[in-house]
């Protein structure tokens, strides 16, 4: 993508209510534009990151055997009256009345709707276990939306829902999501720590939050440093292996890790002092086993192999997709701007032409742009007439993992400068070697 | 995907209000589930088709130089008061009040919001021409939603917005979308005819609708048969070539084609009788040039090269993404079910194991499944214990372009039956040859 054809409204003006660094950087890089309290447009740069996260979440959910569908944003109030949550949910639920006076709402979550879909179609144990998920915009009418997309009102969430014959099955489904979340966050380039949590309004007796450590986090977290070093299950993990699933859980839960809600100072003080981590965390995922909380009032029963009708056991599993964009920035930036993990970077590489009005430089940069595209890399090519310094600063600010610079001196020697954003290292290379280095073949 | 792990609630029960064939087939194949009047969930099979259409629309918009972003579903009422449309829009606009009593609405379209984004960031001619688009859920509170997703209330639309310095530039932007639409519909496997249209509430003086011919269409259409035979611009079309853009428009507009709103019986009767087509059509796209209708009240001005401030000229360009799923079915089905164009089929190929409990058959089918996956094909593998007849009927119903059947006889001779859904042709082949045939290498 040529910068002169792209829409990248980088700005220096940041409103005073942008108090956390991710909010400031997302506004400065033109990733988002506020359209109302807690409501944002994803401008092209931000949209690309959002889509990359969505795709990684999708791949890891699919790998764990979950099936994707898409439920609508608006729901009928009656469905929530069935479960008893319509009155409980309070003012965070955006209630709507249509032209015929029907009570509707903008879905803040989908337990009721998916249970309704399930009970409509599934009558037999043969379809179980089943895990259905979607990635859809939700709305929660926060009284004080803040921190940009970190605590917005309209937000993108991945929510999965599992259905099992009994508690034992449901716990396996829960562990699959536990493992899938570890792989997901690992691929997103962040360390998310699973912590025991209160189920809150979702209900149930087993629940974990996944938190990314960051100074701006809203939750206090207490954990054993060792939990940070347990590797993710990885791409080859066998989700059908129940022992391996249990082991992935055990490997982590044997270390102390809790948010303030569940914090036990005594247990914490038993950890060797040098391993005690007291920090702040951003919740990016939350998983729940809630048994028959929804299936019982909504009569989601299936026939067991022996012919008996049983009420299914459920769980729900959320990932804050739009919040993750901000959380990743909180976890990965420096004083010059964002440092994107390669997996979610809006472009794979930046290319700066220092003198687009100089024909040899321009030809050299054009040829390199073609070469990078041909190698399957997604390139942001700064072919603008801006000053070189402004170009370098902008590339640092938007934080692509690699930046190639073509200038008059390099053109003479047939070399290009390759900069690694995270380390700041620079090296002069031939175009061939630079492409190979970026592709990780060197 | 193994059918036994998928969620495909095929049903025979179709409610009596499903009067058109696409609505019936989408319910029977378990593509959608109604959650309220004009509000649907996209079950896994339907979701896959929706995503394929979305991706083709995206690729063709990108090819034409449009830039993707994503605006939120909810908008502030004040923005629509700026343009004067808040009161004009009537009861189709779903008006919402949040917990603080602020007037909001569920966006039925985004001219106001994109103009607001534009005026915030773009101050100079240098950023023009600019075309920004998104694919987002919209809501129109239809008084009588019907025909399933064909005329739903919550629907997915691609809407693009162009910004140019003057009318001449805006007309080029319009023509780019005109050409991009032809390529889009061509890749979707449907013939969509561009027809002069009334701009309606969007405003403006130049507008075309794109209609797919189908018996259930809501619009009467009148056209010269020859317009149906003009080929799409194609993948190599150069969108920067203004003459070629004009030619693509001219090639079509020289033939008579109009909906009843614009129909001119006299002009129509001048066409040779055998070329006169009187039919019904489904609107799947609508493009508008509306000049300064939004930019003037909303003060979207930019500085020209000579320093003068000018009000930009705009256009908007919609494609009904969710409606297209139904429209394609209307255009492509038979008495046995859907016949998907390969480009949007939920899976590339179906694979039936006639006897999953027979080990040689099962091994043969498993090996073929692996081979198809390895070839990059997306396979729906019916490994269920259902009767063979039920399996054949189900595959016909869901309409994948190719179906492979593995049975005891074929296993002995090392052959598999390949059926082409559209023609009904069947042929026995080795697994190698079958895969090659599907990949189009044979």
C-alpha cells in the first residue's frame, strides 16, 4: 500500500481525556476516531490490527473444535425474561423499543440466544459435545466509558458457548478453551495469565480471567513469577487428549495467581519473596463453567444414549477482541510509539523512500516495493514528499516490526537500510538479503 | 470438516411465512435461524457463505482503490441533525436513548458519519481522490420484514464513500465503483444488470441500481437482452485508465435497461421484440453520485492546489452483502436444493462415506479426506451413520459444487464417484483424478 493512496491521519493532537498510553497512541496514529461516548470508528490502520486479531482468535477456536456462526447484535427482550436476566442486568443493558413497540436490546452477551438456538435444533446426545462461537459487536452502556477502546460501550467480543451432557464433559470443554486461550494470546505476542475469578453475573462455580500485565490495568494482580514462564501448549497440541488438557491446567494452577477479588494474602506470602509479583492487569479473556444456569430455565434438554432426558451443562468463553488492540499496545510500546508483535502488525514492513522526487531513488524503492509484495509481504510504502525525519518518526510511531529505507547513498551502493523496530538495530543489506531477513530465512 | 463435528441442523419444517425459495432453502439447510422479526442468526453453513461474499466484495473494492475501515453500528442523533436527515428518515430509523438520555440511532447508512470523519482529518486536495468503505451491520426498521434475509431489519451492507474535488473527479470515482461492481457480481457467479435509478433519500442526480434477474424480485425490470451478454471488465482491468472506465459504462448504458420507476415504454418498444426482456429483479447494489448534498451542510471543505477552499463532491456505493446470499440462491437452485457458484460455496466439495462402519470404506474415505485437505480444498465429510439416500439428498440440498462418494464397490476397484451438482453428471475416477478434476487441472 502506497502511503499517498492510504488513509493514515496521524496527528499530534490528543484530547486531555486520553490518559492511558494506548488511547493516546491509537489516536495519534489515526487508528481510531471517537464517534460518541465509548463508540469508535476503526480507521484503516486500526481496522487492520482488529482483523488480524480476529483471524488469530478464529484459527485457535477452530483448532480447538469450536464452530463459528454469527448471531445478530439486537435481541428480543423476551429471551432474557426466560432466563431471568432482563431485570437483573441493570442500566448497562441498552434497551430499545422498535416501531411496533416491541422490547429489544443490544446484546451485551449471548448466553440466552445461543441456548435458544441450541434447544431449537439439538435433541440428542449424538450432537455433543458442541461448542459454538461468534465474533460480534456488543454494547454495554457503561456509565463512564473511558480509556478509548479499552472500556468502550460498543466493542467486539469473541464469545464461545459449550454444551455437554454432564459436568465431567463440561469441564473438558472448559479445559479446551483454557488451552486455546493460552495459544491465542501466545500467538498475539502477549503474556496473558489465567487467574481464578468470580463468575459475576454470568453465574457458575468455575471461572478464570486471563490478564495481561500492564501499568494501566484496572485490576490488581498477585502471582508467582513462575507462572509467567510456563510455555503455551503450542500448535501441535492435541485437544482430544484429556490428560494433556488437564496437564495444561495443572501446570499453571499450581502457581499462585489471583486478582484482588480472590486474593489470599496468606497464600501469597508463602511464595518466596523474589517470586512474588504485585502488578496491575488488563482482563482480555474470561471463561466460565455455569452448569445448568441457562439450560434449566430455558429447558435445553437432550436425550441421553439410555433414552433419558437430561439438562445440558454449559460454559461460556469470552475474548475482548477490540480491547486486545489497546492491551497489546499497553504491553508493547516505547517513548517513540507502538511496537507491534509481527502477528498483529497492520503491515509486515514499512518502506521509506527518502527522495521520491529523485528518479534513481524512486526506481530503486519501487522495485523493492514490488519485490516485497511478490514475496507475499504486506508493505506500507511511504512515497510521500514529507521530510525524511518526519517519515522516520511516523514509522516509529505506528510501530511496524521492520522498516526499510532507500536513500541516495544506498542506491549507489545497491543497499537498503533495514531497521528492526523493537531493538532499534539497523543494518545495510542488499534488497535480496533484506527480504530474506524479514521473511525469517536468514 | 467432519459432519459429525459440524453443526448443520437440516430440517424439513419450514414455516408458512417462508414464501420464496431462498428463504425456504436457507431454513431447510440450517443456514439461518430467525431470532425476531427480520433478525437472523447465521448458522455455520450460512456464515461461511456470508464470509465468502464479504471477502470477494473486499477484494474487488481494494482492487478499485477503496480503503477499508469500520464504523460503529450506533450513531449520535446530532450528526443526522447536521445533515437534516434525522427528521426526514421516518420510522425506518431505529431511534435509541442511552442511560444518560442521549439520542442515538442504529445506523441505516453512513453518509453523515463518514463525512464527519473526512472533515475531521482531510484538509487538502492532496488526499484526494479518496474512497473509504466498510462492511458493517445496519438496521432499518421495516414495517413488514419478509422474505428472510432478503428484506430483513438487521442486515450486512458494504457501503463505500468517495470524496473528490469536483464533479468531474466524482464521476470518475463513480465509474470505478460501477466497474468494480461488475467484477464483484461476476465473481459471485451472478449476472447483475446496472439500471438507471432514482436516488431516493440518498439524494443526487446520478444513480444506478444493480439487479439480479429472479422470479421473486420485488422490482419490475425492462431491458435489452444484449446487456446481459456484455462481459465483466475482468481482473486485469486498469482502474486508473479513465477512457477504459468510460468505455465500461458506455458498453452497457447504450442498451435499454430500467426498473419500473424509470421505465420508458416508448423507448422499450423501439428495441427489436425478440430482445425485449420483461422480468423481475432483486436489487443487490446501488450507487449514487450526490455532489455536495452532505459536504455542504456538514462543511466538508478542502483546500485546492490554488489555495481556494472548495466543498467536496461525494458519492456512496452500497452492496447488500447479506441479501446477496438469498439473491444468489434465487438465481441458482433446482428442485433438489441450492446450486452454489464455486466462489461462494460454503465448502468446495462434499465427501460421502456410504458405510462409515465398514473399515475398508472408512479408511478409503479418510485417506481421500486427507488428500483433499492437503490439496487446499475445504471439504464437508459426511461420516455420519445416516442412510446413503439421506446423505445424497442432503448434499443435493446444501448444493456444494462437487460431491465425492466412497462406497464398498468403488473401494474394491480403487475408484470414487464424482458428481457435479449443477449438471448432475457423475463419473467414476481414481482419487488422484478426482482431486485434479475438482482443482480444474483436468
